[in-house]
């Protein structure tokens, strides 16, 4: 036997935290391989080097003279230590009951070994070793320290595998404390049942329920409360009904004082209808954690809708139609039922005049009910189509993104990968920006607007799962936010991605919202047709999400882009560019006036205008090369100038050929060679858009009102002095407004005096 080490050595080698306490198998980022390596390193470099075994937790944890674990530090036993590490990682993910049963089995085997050899001090099997041949046997202290178990858990396990604690499964009124709170739990049950009546179903969810289009994530028993409520407010309301006002230690952290510090509810005898008169008995209340556990256990289906959850406008309109028509049908059916019961009670007087009137009224009510039922059926049809369209488009967008990501996961060459991009216009940015310290007057001022357009690359690797966005910004004096600007940004984005420099043999998909001003218009559609004609891609699809259900990846990336923007004071355009470009997943590019071109003017010379009428209801546009296979289409009808349109991915395909004809007014009908040259020289023939410039009133406002708020070194850059012509123009406009306002006030005053004089009685009347 080795002698005990020195006390200082014991203190230095004693770990403050067991390695198994840091292993969380249920964590979404958990890696079994990394955990095994960490445990193996701990076994060899920490646990085995202690040499002497230590008593388990729950005792004085002194070191003993046993050295049964030292073999793990030996080089020839590294493979054995690796088996032990793998078993410890599995053991960390087991439930408490399974661990207790395993400890009991270990004790049974050890008792059998000691019955054969009573002098054996190491009768326990080493965890992770399949066969106990006597080579690797350890003591109980070593076993418990390996498994991070203490005296109490060992003592509990020795009671047998079927041992169940007396308090297990007994909650609420079944437990000892719960019996004293029986009246309190009954009060909570009544409170939560009444709380259900305050719930209003989410409009989109109600439409899905009424049309039978619920998803697998929808809970049919779920009750959703209004977003202005909170669980803490419900707790305070329940305590107030019981006669107490809650007291908080911190409103920000929502921590409460003890129940004894709650103040009594004041009496309201002075009110017309007193709700808490003098003499009302104050009843017992429970703490906030107990209230929350009761809610979570008994009424987990009662939830509070998030404040940021937007509601589709169409769903909201249909929701009100459902409620209104259903209420009318119920009222008229009840009225019809009362009339029929009155007729039965009249008996022999059925032939009287009142009875005849009652029968005619009943027939009229039945006709009105039938009319309401027909209107209700029409509302259901419209709602079913709306829900079906947005669910199909959502599913189509997700499947397209998954296919693009699978190409990267499967290591396909870049020229064969499917590309998926999401495009959207972001909320306007402002310059100057006083988000850190907002002067009060700036709330009423009009700043310089900076426009933002984003293109998100959704086809990322499955391991990364992080979208990347190219953001394009420009000032309002440099360009507008029309379709020509969006087409110019798309052209710039394709160039920056390098897709003009290499061939692409797969398809490109754009996912966008349903905004007609920027994304869903003939300019963007014909621009994509030009990309197919120059053979940049054999097929391009433009997929629009249904109005009201257009949340996409670009919206999430815009929030990441503005994290720094919302916490800083920004004075210049360059500072804004540097602030937005700090996020690692967003690349910001400044668009200049020379980058914006008039695509519409050029497109009108080579393409017809897409057929109207059904353009707004179309959510899938496709342009393909003739030799590219398209599911559900006739290849003979498809050319590079054929626009394929669908209301959704599962609807029929409509064809619209945009090749000019002799009847076209703007587009020119050209021979194939001439047309090919014109298509190839598109960028050279594009005409640059004229910058819109700042409005005179904004130039003056930036100089006169914003300039004093900026640091002196940024004033000339951000708020220069306008020309004298602009200043005089605004002065004349303001003078004209004042003159017009004064004239209107005089006319109004004269009219009021005239009306008063006309109301006075004349002397002749007397």
C-alpha cells in the first residue's frame, strides 16, 4: 500500500466541479464525440493522477489508502480508459430511475464477488468494461466518484429498483401542503375557466379551423389570450380578486416581495356599485412561482399571443365575416324557434290573425337564415382558397430552399447547384439618426431617407445554416424605389456574385413578397426573361408569397443588419455605411446614380407587355430555355420569350409569349440575328436614370433645423446650405401658405358673424 499524499497535494488535485455535470446530452449543440474526448482527458490527466480514492459526496470526502484507479493513467490502458469515457457520457444522459437501477445491480454483483472472496476490497466492476475478468475491479468510492454519485443516491438505490418515493406523483391537493391549499386551488380553477372567456382566436388560426386547413402544429384545444395581457398581470389580477395588491421588489426583473408584504385591497364603499365593501374577507394567496407552476401543469393550453405577431389583412376581414354571419344565423334561428314554440302554445287560436302573422314571420326568418347560410358558404370558399394558396406557396418555398441546400451538402459543382435568393425592400433608414440620444424636436422633423434593398442567399450548407445577405443602400436624392431601381440592384447583385463570369447549368429561383411596386411588375419579370435569353441560366423562377403571409429570410436579416443602427447616433452617410457593415452575415454595397438605368424603356423595344387581368393573382412565374424539361408543361409551347404563369405551384400552367408581333405598338419585330445582337448589347443601350434630387423643402429643413443638432465637423457634409433660389422659393411658398390661411380665417370669421346676425330677432318681430 502506498502512503497517503500530503494535504497540500490533495487540495490542489481536488476538482471543484465534476466533468459529468458539464455534459448536457439534451442540448441542441451537444456533440457525443467532443464529450467523450473531454471525459477521456479528464480521466487520464485529472482523475487517475489523484492516485488515492476519495470518499463520495455527502461525507467528509477524505482520501483513502486505496489506489485502484491508478491503472487508468498507464499508457497500455488508454483503450480501457476510452471505453470508460464512452460509458460515462451515456450514463450522463440516463434518467434518475435508470441510474438507481444500475447502482443496485452493481451492488448485487459486488456482494456476489465478496461472498466468494470476503477479503476483496475492490469488488465493483469498472464502468464500460463488458467482462469482469478480475483485471479491472475498483472499490465503491472510486465507482461513486466516477459516476458523480453521493451517499444519498447510493442509499436510495440500495432500497431496491422498485422503490418509489412517497411524494412522487402526488401534486396539488394530494400532497401534504396541497391539502391546506384546497380552497386556493379551487379558486385558481375558477379563475382560469373564466380567463378562457377573454380569449379571442388569432384571425389566421380561426380561418384555418373554419376551412379545415389546420397544420400538425395546431393544438385544437389551445386558447390564445390577447397580446396586451401577461402572466404576471393575471397573477396580480387573481391576488386582487382575493383581496391583496402585489408588491414588487423590481418592476424590471418582475420579482415580488414575500406574501406577508402584500398590501390589502382598499374598500370601495363610496362607489355606486362597491366590488370590495367594508367587511369583505381577504383570502389566502400563493406565491408567483406556485401560480406559474399551476398554470404550466394544469392549463398549459392557455397561451398569450406575442405582440409582434402580425395578422393577415384578408384573414382579419374573413374572420369578422365568420363571426358576424354566424352570430346572425344563431340569432335568427333562436327567433324562429321562439316563434314556433309560441304557435304551439296558442293551440286553438292558430286560425286567428296573430297566428297568421306569426307563420308569415317564421317563413321570412327561415328565408333569411337560408340566405345567411349561403353567404356563409361563400365566405368559407374564399377563406379555403386563401389558406390553401398561402400554405402551398410556403411549402413550395421551403422545398425549393431545401433542394438548394442539399446540392451543397452533396458537394455538387457550383455550376450544377440550384440557386435560391430571397429579395425584399427593407424599412427606410434615416439620416441623421439619433437612436442613442433622441432630441425631442427631431420627432417632428423629416430626415434624409436612405433606401434599403436586400438579396439573401438561402442555398447555404446544412452545417452552416446561416443565410447571407447582400444589402444595397442609396440616398433618396440618388434614386427612387421603383421597379427600374430594383432591376438595377438585381443586375448588380448577379455581377457581384460572379455568375456572369461562369456558366450555370441549373435553375435560379427568386422568392419575394407580393409588393407590386418593387417586385411583382412587368419590369422585373422581363429582366429575368432577358437573363434566360442571354443563357445566364436555363431556367429562372419568380415565386411570390401570398399577401399577408410574406414573412421571409430577408426580414430576419434586416433585423440583424439594424442591431448596431438602433443603438448609435449616426451623422453622415459614410458612418451609416460603416455601421451597417459590421454584421458578419451581411455585406453592404452603396449604389450610385450611375448604377441605376431605365430598364423599362429598353424592354419595351424587345418585349411585349405581359397580359394583364390575372397578373395580380399569379404567384409563380417561370422562364425556361426550350430544351430545359419543365414538369407539367408542353415543351413545344416553351421558348425563351414564353412566360409560364400559375396562381400557385399546384394550379394549371398558363402561357404568355412576350415575343413582339406585327401588331405590337412599342416592341420591334426583328429577325433572329438582329434580336440576338440587341439582347447581347442590352447593358450598352441602357439609359441612365436621372437622379431625383432632394426636394427644396427638405434641403431647407436639413439646413435650418437639422444642422444645429450635428457636430460642427459634419454639418457641411450632411446639411449644406441650399442655393439662394431654393431658399427664396421656400420663403415664397411659406408666405403664400400664410396668406391663404389668413384669408380662410377671415372668411370663416365673417361667416360666423353673419350666421349670428341672422339668428337674432329683428325689431319688426316685436
